[in-house]
């Protein structure tokens, strides 16, 4: 995990990091994702706790009860996990191969944090699904997922696009688009039984 | 060497432009008279993809090839050399694969002997996901027409046929669970990636084996073959989306059109390499290539889309069907449409 600005005068003391400070760092990054500006916070102080929390939350919500697992057509916990992390690694490799100057973990951090809007969409969809099913139900969920999908893309592009050579930005952003599209599709087609 | 030939063409294209502008001017340099026939050929086959860009690019390429050594395959920069493309180049290659023309060789004109792995990899990934997603959507739309089909998002299929899915309802082979239960995305991805990598490998191997028969044109490198195949799959993307429309003749028409375009691209690219071979080998090779392509297209269509013939559906199935899907409200029961 990247060190935030530690006090340089602590050479030997093994002070455990206070949990609150880490949580605050994660929370601050959440805010940066929700209100994307061109800032370097996500890149400079990368950490993977936020993405992990988001991924676990998303995977838990996308899973159904194991009672119905035979009729179950939805992704299991491990599948969501694998898709998210494998997808993020692939996109990171892709952007590095195209000549981007972002480090591996920075990119993973950004991609993971930008799942936050889609996790919010998942929460909203689950709440909406408690209501009566119908076309309006579907339209509401579709609208929410589309908006959050766009938000994710905008947020991640704001952080990632600058690290690419200018004539390859689209090539680096397209896989991000595909990645969030697949996650949005999983969220949209979620039907609890 | 082919690269040197190409450099020669590019240099004289500039001369062509000059000559075209001032046809009556006496040529100041004697050596311009010599390559007149080269100039003519370049004008015909080179097209006009920004002659100046070509000159700059080929100059740069020549310099780079002199200076840099090929890094070892264990280094990162080795693989970076396969992603050395710009957005405009990728778009140009995609356009070239969509509109194959008999004289235009994809490898020579669009790849310009600089194949990339970005196109093939991401086109295959996109195609796999789009296949899975549209296959899903087809089920949803089929259920709207025929409520006896139980919809469950086909990330998996139902683990047992008939468990979550009502037997006797319509739906593709995937929905009926008659094929082994595997996640749709995995199946699509595996099939497409295997096709896009193993078939070029076999083709390249075959062409290398027949290398002795050819005199003029060297065979393509493995990466160029992979590139050709990868970009030729792009035309299936809009086709797969069109397959959502449940009109059978439209589906077959768009499938045939996509297959024709894609296979034509492959054939036009392979023809210069193969035509110097014996006639039998050439025809055989080209027909195998087209056949495999057709198999891929029809395989995808049948696995993900084609509704199997409906078995006689008894009314009691309606009563025992699963609780209504929350995705869409079930329409009032009506006879199952084709």
C-alpha cells in the first residue's frame, strides 16, 4: 500500500497505522471518484483497499441465495471477482503496452475505484427491484445503470487519459468502456429469485 | 526484400506527385526517367493514403530498423512493439477489413508490414462479449413473445435441462440446456479466440511449408496472418447486433453478407501468396479458409440465436412455469410465434 506522507522523523518505531487514517484515505478517494476533477490524488496515493471493498460488495450483491443455485443463471461470487480483477489487469497491461506512463498498481487503483458509481447503481437496482415488477421498473433501472455507467467512464477517463500518448487515447479508453459495459450488463440483468 | 521494394515505391510517389503537377516540365534529374514503370505501378496500387505520411513513416521505419535491435521475447518492450499503433491506424485497418477490394492486399496496404496485436485481441474480446450479451437479449425478447420460456440471465445456463427452463418452450440450444452447461461468455470467448489464433497458426504453418514453391512473394509472418484474421472478424460485430431482430430472412441475409465480406477480405489477402502455388493447393486452401469462416459464423448463430423447432407445448406448462420475471412483465398468453 502506498505510504501517505509519513512524518520523516520516525525511523525505528513500529507504530501501527491507525485504521481511521486509512479509512479516511479511502473515503477521500471515493469523493474524488464521485466528483471527478483532474487531480492526482488517486494516482499519487494509490491503494487497493477501496477496489477490494467495492468488488466484494458488488460480488455479494450480484449473488443470489445458494438455494436457487441450480436454477440460478447469474454469476457467482468468484466469477464477478475474477471478471473485475482480470479485466482490470488486462486493461492495465493494454495501456502499458500502448506506451502509457502509468504504473501497474496506479491503474488498478483507478479502475477499481471507478466501480463505485456502478456499485451505487447496484444498490439502487436492488431497492427498485423490491417494488412491483413491470416495464417502469425496468426503465428506471436501465436509466440508473446508464447514468452510472457514463459516470464511471468519465471518472476513469479523467484520471487515465492524461497518461497516454495523445494519438492513442481512444485505444486506451475503449477497453475501459468494454469493461464497465460488461459490469453494467451484469447489474442490469440481475434478477433476484 | 519486400521492405526495400516498398521504400523504393514510396520515394517515387513523391516524384509522381511532382510529375502530375507539372507534366510538361523537363525532368531535372536523369534518374527519374528510369523508374517510370515503377511510378505507374505505384500510382495504380498505392492509392492515396496520404503519400507524404507514407514517405515519413517509411523513412522513420527504415531508421528505426537500422538502429534498434529486436529485444528479446522476455522483455516488455518486445511485446510493446506489437502495440505500436495509433488510433487512426487502427481505424484505417478496420475500414480496410470492412471494404475488401480485389486489388488491395490487406497486409500490404493497411498493415504495411507493421502488424499489431491490439486489433485482433480487442476485436475478439468485443465479439465474445457482444455475442453473449445479444444471446441473452434474444432470450429476453423471445420470452416477451412466448411467456412459457423462463428467463434467467444466461451467464450460466441452467445447470440441468428442464430444471429452470420449461421443456417444450422455444429458445436456443443454449436456453434449452441441451448443450453442456458453461457460461456463455466463456464459450464465446474460447471459440473466438481459438479460431482467431489457431487457424492463423495452421495457415501460417501451411504457407511456410509450401514456401519452396513460391518465387516472388514471401509468405506472411505469423503476426500478419493473425492480424488479417482478427480484423476480418470485425464485420461480425454489427451483424451480431442485427441478429437481435427476430426476422429469420434478415438474420440469414445479414449473416451471409458479413460472411461474404469477411471471407472476401481473407481471400483477397491470401490470393497473391497462393496463386503461385499449384492450382489444386491454392483452391483447396482458399476453400478451407472460407469453410472455416462459415463454420464459425453458423456455429455462433446456432449456439446463441437460432430458435430450435418448438415441441408441442401443452397448456399445463403455463401453470407450472416459474414466477414471472422481474425484468419484464409477461405479456398476455398467445400462441408462440415462430
